[in-house]
C-alpha cells in the first residue's frame, strides 16, 4: 500500500521508508517506538504522526489531511 500511495501522490508528496533495525540512531532521533509509524513533515518540521497500520484509503486520507 505504501508504494501505491507513493505513486499516487508523486510528485507533490515524497514518501520515504526507514529500516529502524538498520538505522536505530535515526529511529531514536525521530522518537519512533512503534512499527509502523508514519510521520508527516512540512518544510522540514514534523506536523503530524500516526502509529499503527492503515489501509490505502486511510493512508492517503491521512497524508492529504496533513501535508
């Protein structure tokens, strides 16, 4: 679903994934404690955060509401 959302939202929204096991320092820096966690940034600042799985319509709706 994440990849589908990335395709649908491009080029106006950029989605990125973080492997928290491979990059624990980055996960700590952003306070990621649960997987999955989605964080929306606008102009380099966090504007929203959601923990827990979402289906594609919920993910798209959340992103569109927060960017």
